[in-house]
């Protein structure tokens, strides 16, 4: 029935005022019902979202009962700090016992109380608890702690005349532990810019180190490499060769992790040059072996062979027989893959001498074994038998792989 037809029907029984009241009721009633329903929905929404566990809904018994709003006195702060530390220890004990919910409840109370002491106390606690929450996959706690860190950051950014860099650094480190990568990087970049504007080289260096490590941990190799390249430039400008070497080594690791082998080789060659300038030859064999490996990764075997040869030459002169052995083994394997068997044979003969110098009986036996295999490939059967017999003699002393060498000798003898 339409409104007009309702009016016509009512006019037969009601007065004009009664009709007006009825019409108004017909219009207002749905509105009232709608408002009531909306209020109910909102009430349900409020009930569906629990209160923020980092916000105090009622006074904590550990807080002093202040008659007027005032800062805590030094004595009150000491008492409260001691009580909070006891809470922290209780939570850690609960966590060690496997009671994560119980530990979390205490930790959240600790964080609420830390806020009373100020952000210098609150930020490290948020970072510590947040890291555990992330590791234990506590999504709600991770979210609210991250949001609280963002609130603190906004407060610090609005400080006049300028933000507190130490507090921003603490927040960035907390973001990093919470795996909130984007805000962490943004904050580190801000710190980097401000430190450069102020000529604060120490902060600039520390921030670049944080960025390099952070990007590397999240497999952003180009960004990590950029940070370490800037660190190398800083070390060069300051004439700090040792720091330059340290950053170059890390830069080479970044490039290798990102499979950027050509860039890694360039960095490692610079490292070798710096070591040579310092007359520090001990680290060179390791770097030279890495250079050889990187050349192999980009299919430049002859360059790899030269790198392994350099590694062997330097390691032998410095009596680093472990590196000498590794370099020769890699070189021999490379020659065999290239079917340069005569070259491989020469390398294995050198390897026997190196293993003898280091009194490595197993290494000598293995070198004779590899020599025998190469001689067998070359068709030099009698020499191969001789190599396997030398290996067998050592195997018998060691009581190791005896049957293997007997089989090799028997097969070759039958041929």
C-alpha cells in the first residue's frame, strides 16, 4: 500500500492532525530502527576488536599513586625500573620453560610500564620483545609493536629544532629486528643524509654498515654492494688501508652471493694488490682461489688456471700447505675437465710433494690414486699400476680403502 493510499484509507476514520502524526510515524520509524541497527553494528565492531595490549586500560599496581599529574621523582623511577626488570626476568623464565602465552602477557605489561619511563627505555624493550614475537610468529604482537614504533618515530620526527638522531637510530634498529625492512631503510637513509649534512663521518659509516648488512640479509645485493662501495671510498679518502681491505672483502662476498662474478673478481684483484703493497702475503692464496672459482663460474678456464697457479705459488712460499693443496686439486680437476691430462699429471705429482711436506698421509694416498687414474686414461698401464701400488701401501698403513686399490691393480694387471 502506497503512502497516498494509506492517507486516503485513514481519512475515513481519523482527523487531519491524526493523519499527520501517523504519516510522520511511518517516516520516522524506519529511521529509528536504522539508527538502532547501526548502533548495534558499531557495538559489535567495537567488541570484535580487542583493546590494544600496549595501551593501559586501568592503572597498574606497580605505578605510584600520584595525587597530581607530575613526572616521577628519581626515587620513584628507580623503584619502578627495578620492578619492571623483575617482570622482564619473570617473562624470560616463562619463555625458557616453554610458556609463550604467559611470557607474552608479562612482556606486554612490561612494555606498557616502560612507556611511563620514556622512549629511551621503551624503544629497546619494544625491539627486544618484538624480535621474539617475530621469531615465534605472533602476528598480533608484531603488528601492535610495529605500530607503536611508528608512533614514536612520528613524535621524534616532530621534535624541534631537529629530531634526536640517537633515538631515530634506535628505532631503525628496532625496525630491523622486527623485519620491517622498508621503514628501517627509509630511516637509515634519513640518518645517512643528515650525518653527511653535519659532517658526522662516524654516524655516516655506522649507517652505511647497517644498510649494507640489512640489504645483504634480504638478498638485495645491488643495494648492499652500493653501501659497501661507499664505505670503501670513505676508507680511501681517510687513507685507512685496513678498513678499505675489510670493506672490499665484504663487497666481494656480496658480489659472489649475488652471482655477480665479474664484479667480485675486480674487487678481489684490488684486494690482492693491497696485500702485496703491505707485504702481507698470507691472505693472498685464499683470495686467489676465490678468483679462480669466479673465473670458472663465468666460463673463463684459462684465467681460472692462472689464478690457481698464483694461489699455489704464494701458498708454497708462505708454507701454507693447506691452501697449496687446495689450489693444486682445483687446478688438476680443471685440467682434467679440459682433457689436458698431461698437465693434470704434472699437478698431481706436485700435489704428492705438498702433501708430504704437510705429513698428510691420506692426502698423499689420494694424490697417488688420482695420478693412477690419469695414467690409466693415458694408456700408461704399468705406470698406473705403480701409482696404485704406492697408494695401496699407504692404505694398508691406514687400514683404509685397501680393497679399492687391490681391485684397481688387479684390473690393470689383467689388461
